[in-house]
C-alpha cells in the first residue's frame, strides 16, 4: 500500500497528529510508570524477588543503575534515527521497536516467577531502552513531518501539545504505579505500564493511513551528513547540547536522589500522605499548568520587552535550575541536622525545576527539529536526546566514584568461595582477615551468617563503639528521642578511640539515623577500612483513622506480606537495646560525597554551566529548515 510522502496543502491540523499525540500519552504512561518505581524497587524489593533475602542494593548503587538505564534510553535514539533516516523510514521503525518495548515490560512484570530476577530486570531494562530510545527521535520528527508551509505556524503550539500529552501520561502513571507497587507488588506495578505500551502501539498503527510517511533518505542522507548543511548543523548544535546535558544531569535526579531525599521528609501534603515515588507526578501537573501560561501569556508579553529567542529561553532555564538544586541542598542540610521538613519544600523546588524544564526541554526539542536539514531530522533530534544520555552518564559516574567498597561484604564473598564443597554455609560465624589480610589478629571482622545471608557484623573495638552509642542514645532519650546536635556530642566523644587510636566521629544522617565512624586500621578517613555503627532510633507510629481509600487496597503492604511468606522477620540483623534503638556495624560501604554536600556539588556545577552558556548563545547563528 502506498502512503502520502509530503505534507498536504493545509492551514489546519494534519489528520495524523491526534494518533501521534494519543500514542505518546500511552507510551509515556508506560515509561514513566516503570521508571517512577525503579529506584525504590531496586533498594527495597529486588533482593526479595527470588524467594530469599539476597544482598540489599544501597542508594548510591541504585542511583548508578537508574542513570545508566536513562543513559541507554537516550543513546539508542541514534540507532532508531539511522534505521529511520537511511533504511526503513520513521513509521516502520516506530512499529518494530515498539514490539521490543512491550517485550521489555513483560520481562519486568515476570520477575520472580522464573529465573534470576536481577537477570530478568537487566534484560527487561535493555529491551525498554532499545524500544523507548529507538522510537524517541522518530516520534518527535514524525510530528514535524506532518506540517507544510501553510500550517508551519502551528508547529510550535503542536510541540507544546505534544509535551502536554507526555506529561498527562506521566502524571497518571506516577500516581498509580507507586500505589500498585506499595499494595499489590512489582508484578502489577510493571505489568500495567506494559499493557499501556501495547495500547500505544495499537493507537499508532491505527493512524497509518492518515500519516505523512517521509521516505528514508538512503545515500542522500549520507551525502548530506558529511558535507554542506548537514555537517555544519551538527557542529553548531553539538556545543548547545553539551550545555543542555548538564541540565538533564540535574533534572533526572528527580527519579533517584530526590526520591531518596523524600524518604526522610514529612510527606503529608494537601491532606494526603504521599508515597516517595508519587511526588514526581506533581512535576507533570506543573508542566501541564505552565505550558499554556508560558506559550500564551509569558512569552508574548516578554517579547514586547525583550525578544525571547530560543537560546535566550534556554539560558534563563539553566539559571532557574541552579535555584531548584540550591533549594534541594538547603532541604538536605535540614535533614542532615536531624529535622524532618515537610515535602512542600521539595514541591517548591519542583516548581522551579518545572519552569526550567519548560524553558529548556520544550524549546530544545523544537529547536533540534527546526535546525536540522530535511533528510536529517531524526538524527539531529538525537543530539538533543544524546545530551540526556551524557547528563545521566555523568550522574552515574559521580555516584560510582563516591561509593566506598564494603570491606565486610567483599571479604565474606571471598571467604565463602574458599569453603569446601558441601560445608554448611547457612548458620555459622565467619572470621574475616580485615586490613592486614591475616585471620587471628586485632583487625579481624566477625560476620554471622543467618540462612546463608549476612547477619550481625562485629568490628574491632566493638565495645568502645557500643559505649559511645549508648551515650548518644541516652542524650537522645533526654531530648524526647531526637538525636543530639553534633557539636554537643563531640565533646563527650573525646575519650573514645578505636583500637588504632583514631577518634570516633558522630554524624546525624537524618531524623531517624545517626552514624559513629572512625578512620579504622589505615588511619585514613574516607576509605574502605573505615569502621563504625549505624544507630537507628525507634519510629513512633500513630494509629491512623480509617479512610475511604483504605477499601481500595489490602490491609498490609505487599512487601510485608511477601516477607512474612518467606519467613523473613524485620530487622533480624540489628541488636536492639532496652530503649528501642538499633545498631548495625559496618566496615566501609559508605560514600565520599554525602547529604547536602552532594546537592551543593551539582548546584555549583549547574551555575558554572549557565554562566558559560551565555557567550555561546550570543555567537550562535540559527538557520531553519522545514520538510517542504
């Protein structure tokens, strides 16, 4: 069957656009629904999916994995663009990769049913990255292909509506999927987005006879790529998207580090207690609100005073992002001091971030299309998407670098490998060699195994740390349960030393957790040989009044039901003192950049990026191309 290959002579909306918008809303529901729960799933659920408790993934490691996945999602567009622009065209590329996309969701939904869950998770994320990423430049460029000269004036508004559909789908999914994960478990939380992806594929297929099918460029694409306007356009846009990459490095942390921050906040807002992953949905609500305000009010009024070119909008958005992360750093500083600020403060940061998103993301998306020669629309869109990948690679790299190896876990793994075959590894005590690599010396670590998994760890100088912890807990009881200030405790810890003479340092991590730490046997802070105790205070749980929403879900969250079914009691590895405080020892396994310092690092980096963008925007000379 033949399809129309050039835009019709229309002044109004092209007939294929509603199918693209509907497809995008359903596809974004599936993607953002899955992504909304991914970080929490990795930390709290993954280790329990195969019928027994395996090693728990820490927050920094989960952040690395989430951002590596994001990077893959935004690198695979280059593959999709090459398929579309050289070989089979945009429509066939979108349909083919959407089928792989659905298979990825099926793999995630099936975790824990058969095979190794971690392997199925990686396979599912890989297929989703290939499918979601591969269709990204094609769908965006496919929108622009529907317009000709007479209705090109609608292009900017349609891109805004395109973004509107993205945020409608993401808003609904980021409310629903965390709720499904909390009460009905991962199979539903990953399965429902998979159903929506199948629906998205169907909606797009139904519009096949209404679309403009711009054919693949073939060798003409290659010739235009390496000479003339194609090469010039790529070289001009490359620096732009390197700047935008840093914007995405910060923005995409709303799905990782911002979620982990919200775990330590009071999440009651508008009379509702929000799940940590649901807070992201408010970003979508704000986008839906701000898009028409900016498109029809702020931009027209601003143009009367100062011409708001695309590059000027992007520049202002970069500076607004500085303010968003500066506020998050302040929130984290309060948390580091033992406070539990209300989630409204993070929502204010989301508001600043959303204004920045409207001025950077939407404008850059449209700009990538208009600055690309006709046969290179999909590929040049990839430079916009590639900036997202670069930003996420950067975040993953930072979080990989700041992780300090867990000495106890590493040495335990090596010790288990050396045990004779058939020896009981379930319930026993394992002596680990520590810093000097020799068992039977003063720096040994003693690890208990319970059902083959790590239980209580005993560190050198355990009694000294326990006495210091008891002192801190006594001060906390005198304050009604809240941890004492670090300056107050510092004077009381002067008499406490680890076995190598290094002082003990007390740090508040959040309102419910504090840390005692020393430099350990190498006497160098910030290494894998640091030793210490985590002190967790008992959390009071007030009896909640039953509400109408309690009828919509089981009486107990899925995670607790699953743990009970596996026979895994909560907090089995932490001894509890008489006052209810719990302690757990560690050797290494911390991070080099913690708390507010982490967010301040990215705030200063964003400020440097925004300042450096100004001269580039003054020197850039735009050139616009449309399909006809």
